[in-house]
C-alpha cells in the first residue's frame, strides 16, 4: 500500500476529506518521528510499539573486495507489532488459506 492508497483508505473509513486525512497521517508520522528523535517510545496498545534501537560499531566486509571496513555505531527505528494486530493479520491469513 502506498501513502496515497493509505490516505484514500483513511478518508473513506473516517469520512474525512483526502486533504484532512493526509494532514492527519503526516501529523502522526511527524509526532512518532519527533518522539523517537528524543529517545521516547510510542506505545499504541493493541497496535504496537515504536522505539529506537542502538547498533554498536562493528567490523564489516566490503562485498566486492572482501576488505574489512569499520561500520559506525548508529540508531535505527524499530516496530514491534501488538497482539491485536498480530491476531488480525493471522485471522486474515487463515481465511485466505482456508484454515481456521
């Protein structure tokens, strides 16, 4: 699903205009991004948690030359799906595959 398709789905579900739906989506993304930049977690019960994980500096290999390279320490966003989201996805998957 693209951002445009998500905005369209949000507009249909919420009965908001597409412009208002896009503003809401952008606000959500900006709020989550801002919280993660500050080192906070964003917890949405049932949906999931957004957090930041730290990656230590390490030695890697250049795949073309095989030469060892130093990879700097970095931070990366992380999402862990909540139980309700997992259950919803598994229910849909089970229906499509004909399983219960």
